[in-house]
C-alpha cells in the first residue's frame, strides 16, 4: 500500500514520528547507560541485545526492566522506592554522558524527512523518552531542524499509548487528526495511533520488545522509510 492511499491520494498534512528505534538506533548508548548503572549496583551488565528488547516505554520502565532482567518486569518482586530511585539516578547520569555518542540515524530517514518537508508536511516527534534526552539526541544527530515540535514522555502527565501526547503534538503543529499519520516501531506506537484514530506505519528494524511487527495491525509495514516515497 502506498502512503497516499491512506489519505485519499494525498500526503498526510501532519506526520508524527517515534524517536528511538524509528529515527535513530540509540540502543548502543542506552545499553551503555544501563550497564553502567547495573555495574554501579554490583550487578552483571545486561548487554545490548537485551536492552534492545526493553526499550520503548520510557526511562523509568527501562530501568525497572533492567533491574528485573525481564521485559515483563511486573512478574518480579518490585524494588523499593529508594532502590529504584538510586538506579534511575545512576542511569540518568550515565546515559546523559552517552546520549548520541554511538547512536546512528537509520538509512532512509533523512531522505524521507527531506521529502516530507518539501511537500509541506508538518513534522513532529512523539516519544516516551524524557525531554532532556529527547532534545539532546535530536541535536546530536542533526535532526532537530526537521521538527517544529517534540512531545516527550514527561511533557504531559500521560505518555504513549495514551493518545494525549499525539493529539497534543497535532495541536501544537496546527494540524488535525483527520490528516495525521503516526510512524513508529512498536506495539506502543500502533496502540497510540489506534487510540487517537489515525493511521500507522511501522518499521521492521526497530525495537518491539523482541516481537514481530507485521502482526501488530499497522496500516503499512516497511523495512525503510524510503519505501514510503
């Protein structure tokens, strides 16, 4: 299916994109921050492969998954609030120094953004990443100039898959939901778009907690954003 088929032969007026796993492969830096945290707590490092399966719901959930050693962290005994806060602070400190250092932009991303911008699409980022790290990563990757809006995991009291961050981004961009597209890499993004009533594109190369994205029910699934052109 072509992108224009979702909008009656036209390009969407507003395109909102997830950050980690969609625009940027940030797993090397996130894994470095998590492993530094675990070592500081006297634990064995998790490694990049595991961290790739844990990314997608924000820093706090990432840390909880790392402490549990499992994407389904709620099956395990919860750490005390003091233990959790110590771990979160350690991660923030470590990741703040690594953010963007080893991350890379996925192939096809810049061509897609350049084309969408030239067509006149409003472009925004909607991520569960904390604001301080969101802007830092966009700046480090040289992507900031494409986006008039970046709604992060701590911008509102709720985060994806709640539709409010998506709707908030659309409002800030002066768009409307009827002509909005969400692009992401996980079930979180598909659920966010579904909850907001907008179409979704998902990429196969990102972070979907280790599961296949073709079964998520997205309108379009691609290996590269360049395929949408």
